[in-house]
C-alpha cells in the first residue's frame, strides 16, 4: 500500500502540516502510526480528492473520514 508522509499529504491538499497533524491526532483524518510516525494511505488522499471533486456545496472532512475509515469513501 503506497503511503504519504503528513507533510507530503498536506502539500497535496494545500493545508499546513500542523493542521493535518492535528486532524490526524483527533481521528478526523485517516492515518497509520508506525514507530511513532504517521503515514497517510495514498488511497485515502485519492478518495478524498475524488469525493470532493464530485461534492456539490463542499465536503465535511469529519463525515468523509468516518465513512472512509468504516470501509468506503462517502
């Protein structure tokens, strides 16, 4: 499974890495923790961008993350 670091993901999403780390720690963005280091599944980033592109009126990140972590993109 390809992964991104938090700073790489933040750059792709045009947000600060501090903001993304906060979202990850709060459980609002999917991540895996290996030896104290977070990595983001590339599929999560791809699914988020695809869902956001087709969402009329915006996308609630918390709702999307909960759906993604439950087994499928919103």
